[in-house]
C-alpha cells in the first residue's frame, strides 16, 4: 500500500476492525483496552519497519556508518550551581491548524506563478512546546510550523497577541519565545512583509497572514492551558542516532572546497567523508505519572520532496516529508485517554542548507530501478519515502531514550544589524581556515544582495539541466566574456539563465556603484541588490540561544549549510561545555528568514547557496561571533546586549489579486452535486474516487476541520469518521474550469476526492463526503456532497 495508516485509537472498536487482526470489537474494560492499545502500537511499529518505502535510500551510506559521538566531557556547573544535577522539568504541548488557501495561491519556495495551490494533500500545523524548570523558575516556548519560514512580521504579530493577553504576557516574550519552521515548500506564500518574498506572489496576503498567525497563537494558548492543567513534573530524555539514506549533499563542489583537514574530521569508519549531518537528536517528554506529552527531534533535510514532483505544476497544499512524519507519529501515539491533551510531535529543521531528499537526482536509471519496487499510486512518493525514513528513526530513538537532560532552563536573545558587523573576536579570527587568497581586512558584512547563481536554482539538478548550475557556480574570478558567452549559449536550449554573460556585463560591475556597500561581496556577481536603499529584506536579525539542561539550541534565521552548522555548534559548545552543556543543535528558520549561511570557502564557489548568502563572505564568522557573545553571557549568568530594535514593518506590496470571486454552478447542477460517483465496491489497496461540483475552497478554509470525510457505516446505521484531509491516504484536488487562469474572479470548478484504501481495511460499507462553502457575490452558502455507499471487501492484510 502507499501511505502507512497507523491506528487512531479514537474509537477502539473501529481501530480493531481496521487492524486486520480479526476484525471483532473489543471489551470496553480498561485493562482490555490498554492491552489492545499496546498490541496495536507494536503492530504499527512492525509494519513501519517492514515498509517498502524504506528501501528508497537503503543502499546509500549503509556500509560504513559513523559511530555516534559520545557526549562532551561535562565540567563543573558554574552559573547555575543550584540546578546542577536537576532532572525535573514542567512541560506541555499544543497544536493548531494553519492550512492556508487551497485554490490559486502561489506557493512559497519556487519563484514561479505557475505553481499555485489546488486542494489539500496534508494539512499544515503549528506545534508548540512549553518547558519550565522548577529549579530556577525559567521557562521557554518552542514552536514549529509546517511552513517555509516564520517571517519577522508573523513573529511580531504573535508577540503582539501574547503581549495583549493579561496572563501570557507575564510569562512569555521576545527573549524566551522561539518560533521555527520546517522550511516546507508546499504551502501558500504571501505571509511576509519583505518585498523579496512577496514580489512574485502577488504581494502580501492578509488572509494567509491571519490564518498562520491565528493558528500559531492558538497552539500557544493550548500549550499554556495544558501546562496549567497539568503541573506534574517529568523528565526529558535525549537520544541520538544516525539516519542513513535519508539525506544527501546537493552542493558537493562547494562542500569539497572546505579544507581537507576539516572535512577529514567528519568521516565514517571506512574513512569516507560525511558531507551531511546524518545524526538525529530526539527529546522524549514524559511526566513522572507516565503521561507521554510529546517529542521533538532535529534532523537535516529539505522538505522539498513534493517540489521535485511538482515540476512547475500546481499541487495541493502539503506539509511534505517532515509534516508527514509528524502527523503519523501523533496518529501512532493517539489514545482515547489523551483526548484532552493529545500527544504532539515536532520534526525540527537543522543544518539543511545544502541537504535534500531527492537522493538519486544524479542517477535517473538507478532511481527508475528503485521505483519499480515501490507502490505506484501515491501522489507524493518521495514525501512518503523520506517521511517514513524520518518517522521510523524517530520512533526507534523515542523508544530507547534514556539520557535525562540535567540542569537549568535558560535563554538569551539579541538583535544584530547584519549588514554592518565587523569580526573582531580573537577566538573567531583564530578559528578561520580559508586560503590566504580569500582573506580580507577588515572582515565586515555587506549590504544585502543576491548573486547570479541564485537565479539558477538550488534543487540539486545536474549541470546543463534546466535550472542546474555549473559545478563551480558563477563568480567574478573569470572575466573572460567570450568563454562565458559560449558556455551560456550551450545551456540556452535547456532554458538556463545566461548567467556568465549577466555576471560579466552587469553583476560584477554593480559592486562598484558608489553608496551601495557591495564591494565586500568579493567573488559574488550581483543580480539583485536587496539591502539599502531598497530594503527588500530585513537587515536587523534575531539571534537566540536556549538551554534545556545540558542541551543548547541555536535559533537562527538562515538555511545553514552542513559545515557552517558544524562550526557554529563548535563555537557554542566550546563556551558552554564548562557549564554543563553536552549537546548543541541547530534550529534553522527561526524567528525570521534571510536565505543561506555558508562557510567562507563555500561562498567562494558561488553555487546557489553561496549566491544566496546575502550579507557577504564573512557572514558565518559574524554569526559565530554573535553567538559566542550570547554563550559567554549565558555561561557567566549576565544580561546580554539586546542590540538595535528593528522597525515595525508594513508590506511594501499588498496583494493585487482578488481574494475571492463569485462561484458559479453550471446550469442544471448545484454545489455538492456528484459529477463522478464512487464505484459500488473496492478491494483493500484500491483508490476510491468521487468528484463533486464545487466552489472555490477559499471562502472557508475549514480550519480545524476538513473538506473531506471518509466514513464507515456502523451496525446501527450511523457513520464513523475514518479519515479526513489531514490524513496522507486522502487527497482533495480542486480543479477550476479555467486552469490557465486560476485567479479568474468567476468560474466553475470541481472537487476530486481520493481515498487510497489501506490494505488492512476491514470489510464494510463506506462513503465519501465533501464539505465546502460557496461565495456568491459575498453571500456565503455552506453545502455538502456525498458519494454513493460502497463496499470494501477482499483479502485483509496485516499491514496497511
């Protein structure tokens, strides 16, 4: 089967019927329910471990895994001596729906107006964890959203909501609230105020902005409510392990330009270089009374699995590989006893700037061979394969987590004006290892600008392919205009930007324009100056350092490359290890967004990542310097300089496309009418399909609900909900009658509903129901469509 369906435990009798393990209802006695629940958990784990999707990356990096490094030696605790050895924490979690418009909204992550939303594959959520220390009375709030980024304007709006709440405002603020994103590329854009991120999406979108901010705040309210309702203490257990065959470096020419001595520090047992962080770090939050509250893990991989299948075409909203893993982890752990405080799981992003999930992009033949062994009818095959790999590892680490976090909760936060930082810290200067020819004095950051290779794309496609870059990127180090022109002419049939010619004629000369502060961009040929005076991107950026016992979390607004992340982790650990910190993780895409962070050596290559390092070649050194300052302040228990306060922003461009047109039903039809009905019967493993006359789904986004419902008929004639549009085995495809113009204010449309029937679905009578709201000249009219009743019957497998 395609998607792996885990037990819900929302109705135990239904769960057992769906399990394929007998199909009979269970006793309602509590001990019987607990036993059945345990058996279902074990079955689901076994089914996942044997899933054919895990074979996608099994032959990559499997021969010589690197031993998991032991924790750094812990020195005496100095600044929080009263918390030394303390393993007691208070914690709670919350979750809220933030799924945006499902029709005609240009997606984030791809600079193309042809890539817009057309339904819902999987809903997107905001997940919040609040963790407090009874030892020192400090608390932090960690949130993850299934979005490309948490933009500065969204963060400020959430903080404004907190400040307006008489209870929350006393406990949470800018310094102890960390808002992060998975970096999902399969959701609507328009949430930012910065021109760089909204110019190609019709401007700032107030509807999308409100949907995400409302959901983010609801998740905070829910987490805090749960913390108040459950003041029982608990332990946070940490576990680490390598996840192999789930990520790959897409920028090896740049990575390989880091010094050999540094690269040789990261090798497997056979001496092969490890060019990505393959370590997953997981936290298990469980109270002393046995209640499992949730889990967080950090693993480096781009959530762009749907993007590789998109190929310039519109797709339904999705939460991609990390959202897939989050949702199924939660479904796996769901229990009727937890309905008031459900289990929450966050798959955080780490140093994934040069890391992606499309493992076979450079060997299509091998990919084709692998695909033969995978189920064929899943619309997001790479999402499922990579999501299940992350999920499988997370479940194993969760089950084996033993190492209790020990120490205080603490935090430091600072704003840094990133276009004018001079690197002067002797420790940072002494740690630099770039070749002499790359050196410069003083080492200063620059006014923000994007390089020519930014426009060529960064999805890892090979040289010569549409959107692919040359192995060494496009730099100002080769001024040969004729050679560059010849190279561009060779690539023109592939639709590739004539980057060499653009660099030689324009980009390398822009740096000399007086007053733009662009000369310090060194090798980078400029394609877009986005700093002063244009101010198309934020320049005062948030730096945040959080401590949970002996774990430190670095929160920064960049997509950080593998080696840049390693250097930054070492910088912080070198300071905090004497104060009891053993582990450091990178939490990228945090509190704002400002493109990529690379090493100086990677920057010199000017591949996509280096060209997208907007503040110039010394950006990483500046970031290391500022985080070392925060770490020293944390270690020495002193207040830090919070830096310059950024100005409150307003959108430089507001949406120019209509929010909602007038929905039209064809003559003789009505909204919700069945256009194509389901078949009379299906077998487990088939895909049930029904099509309904529809309206634009943007009139009502069905927040905290669903556009579709798969239902099973009970013996008394009532219907039980089996699946909704958040579940990965369903898809809602919205299809306008004018696909070439999805923003047409007047149109007719249809809703295609797919249910990929799990192979362990028990025999019974089912139906598909569709709900939406039509907007007719401002009058909102709810309606429902319903398929015929159909039978699912046939061999029932042990696993989905």
